[in-house]
């Protein structure tokens, strides 16, 4: 009985010191591989893509049709939307706005890209993930989704020299 009481008291006294230490981290475990991307590169790939061009063409066609029909309100709406799209692209390129709209277009490609790059997830470049992660640049794999031409590839290579974005005047 005395031994049981001593064990109980010791466990009660020392339990707080060992709280959260149920497992000892395995330092030999391989770090998690995380795919990262250079956001300005994705912005350039998107705005120079055929898909983006089709969206702009549709907006211009809607504006032109509205102008032909005399619908000045619709014309103004289309022009406002076009200006907002351009402003957003400039802010994204400068790193002043997120690229969620572009990433959303790529979400369906994530499983194949993650498998090809052997990563467990994809995060923005520059996020501090700690030393338990191995960072793998998947920018090129993401850019390829937009089928860039050679001129776009050269532009992306130039922009990669500016890790935090570039300003467009």
C-alpha cells in the first residue's frame, strides 16, 4: 500500500513536467517534402495564356455587343471589369495581392503535380515551414499547365530574378 501511494504521489508531482512528451520526436525521420511556387511566375503564365486571352476576348465581345446595342451601362461594366482584371494582375505581379484566383484554376492539377514532384502539399514560396520540411520548387510544373510559349518562358526566367515580385508602371 505504501509503494502504491508513493507511486501515485510521484506521478502526480512529475506529471506536469512530462506533459506533451508522450512521444519523443524521431530525428531520423525523413522531412516532409513540400512543393513551393514563385507567385509572379504563375501570374505571368496565366495572363499570357490562351485561356486568359479567351476570357478577355469574351469580355471585349460583350462590351462591343453592348455598345452596338446602345447599352452604355453594360459597356461601362465591361470596361470596369477589364480595368479591375488588369489592376489585379499588376498587384499580383508586384506581390501586393494574393493569387488565389490563379491557384484555383490549378487545383485540379495538384494531384498529378504532387505525384510527379513527390511532395505532400504545395505552399507559396517564402513561407517559413521550419527544418522538418524539404522544399521542392514546383513552379515550372504549375506554369506548364498554362502552356507557355518561348517568350513567356523567357519573361518568367527574368522575373524569377525578383523573388518578391516586380512593379509594372
